[in-house]
C-alpha cells in the first residue's frame, strides 16, 4: 500500500536539526522524498508499523508533528505535481 | 471531496518569502493548515480547479513545487497524527 508521510520538525535547536536528518533517513528507507518534508512510501502493514514506530521514537512530540495518510492503490492517477518535481517513479527503469 | 495540498517554496529570496505567504493565504481560503506547508481542504471540483489555478499563478515553477493528493471520503479514518497537532476538525463545534 502507499503511504504519504509528512513531518513538521522544529529546527530551533541542534537536537531538532538532528531529529530532522534522522527522520528523513528513516523515511528514505521506506520510500522516496517528493518534497522537503513529504515522502511517498510503498509498504506492507508490518513495514508501516515499523516506519511509524521508528519515526515516533525520533520526534519530540511536544514540538514536532508526524502525519501519515493512506493513499489509495490508484493514487498515482490522482496526485498532481506542479513545478520542480523531485519524485522519481519507484517502479520505473533505474538508469545508471 | 478532500484534497491534501503540500508545497515546497524556495525562500532564498524576498520574492520566495512573499510566494510562501501568498500560497498559505490561498490554501487557508479552502481548508486548514495541518503542518507548515501541508493543508487539508474540503472542496468541490470547481473549487479544486480554482485552488490549483491560484496556487499555480503564485509559484515559481523553476524552484517551487506543489503537490495535490485526492484523499478518499473516509480519509479521516485513515490519517494518523503523532505529536503537536495543529489540525482542528472543520465539521466540529466552533468554540468562540
């Protein structure tokens, strides 16, 4: 299934900047970055639980926010992007 | 229908900061901010076209990115938020 993960992480402190880097690395293990703090992940239920748990361990709930959206199977037909698109097609050919 | 709007707007210049403020104002006309650059909007097809057009007019496509996701009717049951939640329930009671 496809999941959209977005986060707001307070970077007012060095610790916040570290949380931001760590959160990004975790998300990149499960999917691709489409905007600075937005990721599209293709995961099964087990991986989804793992992803949520790992991110939950990283953030400071008093100042940060994580949001997870279950995107439908056909979300690719419905998502629209305007402007510089950082997304690459997970199932597309990997050109080395 | 429910739409998720997220944007990456380059704020390296004064113009970029202006674009960011304007984009946020436009999105707030159609829905609520759930994270700094993420909004949940309840719109019909006409309003959705208007929202996209207004935002498209504002951004600099060479450096900014807009993403629109159609969330299903029942997205509220599937979205999960961890940490500081800026969201308020559109249909909930407005306490003055």
